[in-house]
């Protein structure tokens, strides 16, 4: 995403483009590795030491609420974040907690009877198992 595109997406999300918000979006755009809030703070702080941890975390929360950033909950570990652009599902490794993108395909909606009065916004899948690094290597003999 170019800097203009980041500014436009912040505006579209109803957020003012502050240097700190911009830095969070720029970092997430460049790093598709699903960083944690702490990793994002470290990176943003390295570029601009004036941005505090609280500001970074608040900006991250604003970006999630505005629908620009997705929070991927990993139980027992810190949540991970990525930019909502291309829709995708996620794969979370049981062993190392790595979060990887899985190519998008449509997920069937639940029957309206089981939804009741709930309003469905989106539906995405989380696959769990062992990532390539953690999967047992097949014996090559
Ligand atoms: Zn793993
Ligand atoms: Zn992702």
C-alpha cells in the first residue's frame, strides 16, 4: 500500500491520519507476518521514539474498530494483527503459535434459525495444527 493509499484508507475508516496511526498502518502493510501489539510498538518506536506504548495500543484498537485492521486471537498468547485488505482465512500452529494466511474461499452462512436475532458481519475460518516448521518430518528412507 502506498502512503497515499494508507492516508485514504484511514480517512475512509473515519480516522484522522496522525503520524502514529500512519506508522502502525505502514508497519502492518509491510509485515504480513501477523505481529503482536508489542512487536508493532517496538517497530513504531524505533522509527519515532516519541510514540508511547499507550498511544500505539490505542491506535491499534481504533484501527481494529474502524475495520482497517484485523485482530487474530490466539488463545494463551498475545493477539496478532494484520491489515484487512485481501480476505483470507488463518492457520494457527499449535506448537509455535505462528499465524499464517490461508487463501480465501467462501464459507457457507449458518442457517438463519441458528443465528436467531444475531447480526452476522463476517465469517472466517481458523485452521489449527502444525505449521510446516513444526510438522514431523517424514522419514526419507
Ligand atoms: Zn509451528
Ligand atoms: Zn492474516
